[in-house]
């Protein structure tokens, strides 16, 4: 399996007569600067895109636009080789690796998962799922029965080791029977990473680096977290909190890398987009795999056309477009390829924003460059809920202040020897409103948000604005304070 990647030895330049060198110099300096560095992005479009990145409060970003084989870049406090976490765009690399193994004759996507991972056993409705019913194809296309809901399946972001993942997975209850539905789930691509390791006899990093990344000329893409950090070129992640940008850096075990923890630069991701667009020359074998990775149905399962798109091997395939976005705490990425228009866009940034905003940024960049249409970003959903969390904090603080004021009055009243009321009078009913509001606000976090986001509160707290921490803490304090206030008003009953 191990291939030796040899670097081509450069030839030593031949000495040229001084007159020829002077002539070449004159010719080169005669070429206009604009012709030497032509850009598909107008200055007006570049200014608009930078303004929109600023309006979205993204500290650092890198944009690449490919049109008719030409690639241009826009940088916001970053460079060509700045490394960003690309989130779930990593799935396009993992899918490519799996299809490479198939092209090498080592696996078939119709193989049962258990054939390559003997420990793999899953259940549905309390009964074991036959091995032949859950295949590599199901994992590639998110039709396995796994979802990204951490309430049911292993953690998607951090806090789990390889052994812990396997232990948690064995005999797990699926959300639906394999091939019966499509639900996006990070666990699918984590398992595909384990299959790559089991079949190749190498680590995921070794296989991807030696057989995919370097052969494709992607030398600034890292499937090893430690190696990426050693470059010193990683840009830190950020999240919104009380309308301010605050650092957020997430560590993860290597087992999570295949689903979303690859690091890459905008120049490498532009090359990756060009490879899938067909504007970069690659080997015949890799060309086959690129084409194969865009296929979403080979007759094995229903393609679920009612969703409005198809999911191929690490790519979302829609009419005329191939794309994938990545959302990871503190970072985002999007790669969108428009085959009919022979264009593509890559955006990497270090701020946690919503999927809708990521898609809108892609639209804004392409429209600015192609159509000279300069639309503005909508208010990000995370910015809205940041305001909601901030309001909750303010309300809770007011409740605490009210309790302190009430305690002061009660203490003064007791010092004056006033009698204590020992019964619950009808007029005290109004004081139930405050604890009810406090308890409802707490239920919003522990019950409402998991329903809205369809995930565990742990994941929600990682991806939403940091103001959620203060909101939950103050909500708990407010519940205690409101109950104390109720007790004081009922049994001590100080006059206002």
C-alpha cells in the first residue's frame, strides 16, 4: 500500500550571455502589470466583498474565485498559506479516499461495513441489523441511520477517543433503517475514516497524505492536527458573544478528523475546487474518482429527490452545482462549484456563523464577480440569538437586584419587630409570576433549544454565541432568587 512520493529534482539553470539576460529583462518590464496579474475580480467587487465580510464581523477570511481557468483571491487579514479549519468540507476528501480504495480494487462501496470493521454491529427497533443491510455506500451518502444528534450518537466535535467511539457505537440503536431515509450524520464519515485505516493498514493521515493530498499537489492541507499546528500558520477561531468577537479554539481527537477537522489554505482549497471543476490536469485514475465522487445514485438506494438536492461522496449535488459547507466552532468554510458556468468559489473564515449566512456569502461573492450585483448580508441567525441570550441575562440580573432589594427591606422590617405572615393569601398569587417566568426561561435552554437545533445542549453551547453560558448561569440564579422572593413575599410580606 505504501507509495513513495518522489520529489522531482530541478534542473540547474544554464548560464546565458549577459546581452540575452538584459533583453529578457527589458521585455518583461515592458509587459503591463495588469496583464501579468489579471484578476477576474473587479476592484468594485473586491471592495464590496471585503465590506460584507466586515459587516459579518469575520476577523480573518480568504476568498478564491475561479472563472474560465483563472483564479483570483481576496484576503481579509490572511494570506495564501494561512490555515483554516474547513469543517465538514473535509468529507469531500474522505469520500475521495474511500473511492480511491475502490478504484484500487481493495473495497467496493457495496461491501457491508462489518466486512472491514468486524466489531461493527448496529440495531434498529431492538433487533440487530443484518450486516449486508448497512454498507459503505450508506455511510458515503448519509443513508445509514446515523445522525449528528449527540443525544443519540457519539460526539461530533470533541471529547471522544477512538476506543470510546467504538465502544459507544457497538450495538447502537439507529434512528432509521439503512437506505430508508437520508439524514446527515458526522458519524458516517468518522466510520469511513476507520475503514480507510483498516483497509490500507495506514493511519488516516498517512493514507490521505501519501495517496491523495500530495499526489494532487495539496501540500498545505493537513489531516494531522499536530502537523498543522507545527506550521505556525493556523488562524484562531472566534465566536460572537454580547455583540463582540471572542476567541474560540476547539481541540479534537484524531478520530474526528475525517468528518470535519482538516486544516487547509485558500490556495489549496482553490486547487481542490479546480480539480473538481476540471480546470486542473490530474491523472486518469484521479479523474475517474472525481467523476465518481459526484455521482449520487447507482441504483442501490432511493436518491431522495424530494429534498431538492442529492448527496454524493462528500458533496451536495444540486442542479448545475456541486458544493459543501463546513461549520465548526470558531470557523466556517464553503466550496461551491458551478460546472455549467465554469466557475467556483471558496470562502474560509474564522467565525462561527449559521449555515444560511455561509450560503449567502457564497451567493454574494459569485454575484459580485459574475453579475456585478452587490447584495448585502442579512442579519445572521446567531446574531439574533445572541441578542436573545443577552436579554435573558439582563432580565435575570434585574431579578437578582430585586431579591437583594427585597432582602434589605425584609431585614429592616424584622429588626423593627413587625409580625411575620404565616399563610398564603390570595393577593400573594401575583408573586408566582416571577418564578414561573424564571423556570420557563430555564426550560427554554434545556428543552426548547435542543428541539430547535435538534441536538444536545452541549453541542448547542459550542456552536452558538458565547452569551449562552452567561444566560444559562443567570437563568439558574434567577430561578433561585425568584423562589426566595416568593417565599419572602408570602411568609414575611414586606410592604413596598
